[in-house]
C-alpha cells in the first residue's frame, strides 16, 4: 500500500488581527515556541508546573510513569477530586457569584446557576447518591437531556468517586443495555423526557425498556423535565427532586488517586461492539483545563458556548470539565438548532451575548444549507472566537463560518482530537497561529504528532500518510474498559511505541497538519490513494453543493471508481446538467484522476448521532450491496432507505 496522495491546494492564510493578538493569553510566536519546546524536551517540568495550578488534596510525587507502556500513569501519588477542581476552587473568591451555567431549554425557559449554587446542587445530589448506597468505584450510567442536572449529575458522581458513563440521549434501549452491562453500572440517572423539536423525547421509558433484565441496577434517579407520564418501578425508581430535598449540602470531596477512573465513555468500534474508553482523574483534568484555557483563550468575562451534547467527549471536556476548571460561564442549550426556526443558534448568541462558540462541521454545513438570511437577522458582534471539531472541515465551509458567523473578525480554531485523547491535540492557538481553511495547524503543548508511512517512517512535507502520536500525554485514555488486549491491539500494535489514531494526514511545509479523514475511508483509484476529504472539498467548493460524501465502489477498469453523494443547497436543483458540471468541476479542481464516475443527489447523508458521515454505509449503497454492518449508531434510518430508493 502506497501513501495517500494529497491533491488539495489551499493557500489562503489568516493571521490573527492585531487587536486579538494583543489581548490573547499567548500572544507571540516566540512564547508559543518556547513553551512547545519545553513541553516536548522537559515534559515533567512543563506538566508538573501546569498540574500545580490545580488544587490537590495530596501532592503528586512523580509526573509521569511510562514504565507500564502503553498504559501511562500521570501525577502518581497525588490525590484530588474533579469537583474540587471544577467547583470548590472558585468558591472562596469573587467567582462564587459568577454564573457557571447559563442554560436555555428548547421551549425558551432559562436557568442560571452561579458557582456557589452549582456547588450546593452537586453536594446535595452527591449525598442523594450516597443515600441510595452508591459508593466510590461504583459505575453510574447517565442518560439525560441537556439540562443543568446532567452537568450536576456528572460532577456529583465525580465528587463521591463513582465513575460515570454518560450515554447520549438519542441512543436506543439496546445501546443502553449493552453499555450498562459492559460497564457493570449499578445506578442510572435519567429524566422523564427532554424537549426535542417541540416534543418530549421519552427517556425514562427507554431506560425502563433497557433495564428489563438488569438485575444489578438498584436505583434509577429521574429528573422531572417534560412532565410526560412515566412508569414507576417501586423500590428502584427515585425522583431527583425528592432525593435532593432529603439531602443536605455538606459533602466533602472523596480523595481520588490521580489514576482513579473518572469516567467511561463509549465510542463505536468498527467491529460493532462499543469500546468503553477509560479516563482517569488528574491527567484528564490537566489536559481539559489547559486546552480550554489556551485554545479558547478563556477570560473571566467570556460567555462560552460549546454546542455539543454532554453525551459526547466534546461535551465532557469542553462543556463540563475544561471550562468549569477555568471558572468560565458556560452556555448549555437543550434543543435542536432549527427549533422553532433555523436561526435559533444565532438568536441564542445574540440573547446571551456569546463570545466564544465551538461547534461541528456537520452543523456548519447545515447552516449553509438553510441560508445566510437566518444568521443575518441577529447581532453576532459579541463573538470573538470560533471553533470546530469532529470531522475535517471543508475549506468552503470554513470560509463561510469565518465570513457569515465570524464577520471576518474572529479567528477559527479547527481542533483535532478524539474520545481517546481526552483533550484537543492539534489546533491553532488563536493569538498566534496563522490559520488556513481546512487545517488543524499545529500540535498543542506536549503533543508529538507525526505523519508516517506503512512502515512507520516519517514522511516529508505534504506527503499524505498515517497520523501518529509519539509521546504519552496526560489526558490519554488508560484503556478500554474490561479489555486491555483490545486497547493494545487497536492503538499500539500497528507501530510499536506509537499511538495510531486511525486518521490520514499530511504536514505542510510550515508544519501545519491537514487531517484527511479515517484511513478506512481512503479511496483507491487506478493505484492512487486519495483522501475522501479532499475530493469532497472540491465538490463543496462548487456553488450548488453544501455537503458531499465520496466513497469507492468496485470498478473493472480502475479497480475502484469514485461515487459521490451530494446535497445541494437552497436554490440549487438536482439535474443531469448539474451532475455533469460537478464531475467536470472535480476534474478541473483536482485532476481527471479524481473525476467521480457517478454523482448521486441526496437530500441527506447517513450520519452518526454525533454528526459524522458514515461512509461505510454509503460504500454498500454505491456497490448495490445489502448492509450487513452495524447501523445502531445511525442518526436517521430513513436516510438509508431514501438513498437506496426503497421509499419512492
Ligand atoms: C475526527 C471527537 C478532522 C477524526 C473530539 C478523529 C477530526 C475522530 C477533527 C474522533 C478535526 C475530530 N479535523 N477530523 N478537527 N476532529 N476529527 O472520538 O477522524 O468523536 O479520529 O472525538 O473525529 O472522533 P470522536
């Protein structure tokens, strides 16, 4: 297998404005270089110093113990607690009365919690957990809507040392059952429902179905949110409001060893069986804290909004742990971005005077499709910094984000990382980095990233290959729950001593990384290996197209031929002429080699619930095969049927 050829030629570059740079936490290239060099050359000094910025119950003895590689131990001998780091440390000063959580429900109801109020709620619910017998080391599953109680539940579990396993509120009963069983959870926290597109999503009913045979679950806490009817299992089920009414708010934090598990978070594996990614206390917190501080340049007067759901790692690290560790004001929104109108996000930005916004390419492409008139109705001038995560962002979507949302004024931080990495790994620093549309740019402090070939040799500038990490980092996963062998096999067996992320990438002449997508998705046409992301970006650069996914299908002549699935934007019309124009457009942009053999128009593309395009399903459709793959993580089943033409 040869390298991945890179065909994307993107030369635009946007240095931060002088005004942004001057006020930024890190504001000169020299400072960045000095810290970056220190973080690689003397990681113990660098990380030790950062870790000491956080509160400890007992100080750590050693920064890193890598003798058990690939399982790292960071800040060994130390004891702390995540709720101490995220809440208690703010309670002695003026931040006690600062808004910690600024929440809006889908129907428009608003609740705010100061750090002092958040602390009291966390301690009360922590006592409620204890009153039901939940103790240090017990695993607790959380299946909730995006309400403040979700953040409170997470922090309360941390306070008593019970690892949480948050399951995204859109998953099915079967997915909950698998995760509760795999994690050996003994308590579950849910809600009667959550508002989604004007209707209550019946969460408690789904939990009930999942737990029919779960004899180890002794308690189900239920938040009353939508007041929809729920079934009740006497002896097992407890209303949240009753439990906290009976609890007092005195609950000292459990001293947790640095390496004690903070949480499990399941991510889909290619074989179907989800992997319980295991994160521990101190290293994870140090990573989430430092990246939030420097990547989002957080300041005390910021109103910071990450639009992810806490059911994903982005919500763990960049709604709860990272921003709260920095004492930020965090916006949390319950509902859909187009309920009751496609400008809802922009209405929220205006209303709450959001200054930092972090969202996903899938959302940005949806906004492009819905049209510029929606953001245009609202005042977005409070925004000073934009971020994106989750997928490679096509340069045209990046430019749209910069222009239409950022008013050409806000730097964009395109942040590459994974559930497994715990925190952002490759990213611009907004006061320093000249950003390039489509590039996540430079490794963060302590991150030794490289692009290698099949043999593990480092490649030269602009040669596409496999992205690896060569040094352990504090927030790295410590394993897959209950399956240490799968941990070694998945991440560490391809190249001994290197963490293999599963993504393709190239590094340009300036040392900027361009992520090319999952290596499993790479196209192989006439012996050329091409990145899906680059061909898709060529399609999206055509004015009629807002979203595209390309896959390879078997072809007698070329081995594989490119089949493109394309969604047209407002005003565009699918037609044979457009189909031909798109093939030609790719041939001009990239070369004849990448010209799609087939273009299919699609109203929507199949995506995971976190918004990633599922190309493996499109490969089956392009080849005319039945899907035998796991589709339980698919967001909308009807999309598949429509693509197959089953629903004419
Ligand atoms: C992809 C989300 C390109 C990548 C935090 C990675 C990205 C996977 C980016 C992890 C980005 C995430 N540019 N690709 N900025 N961010 N990815 O575990 O393929 O949901 O391996 O974590 O998303 O997804 P996960």
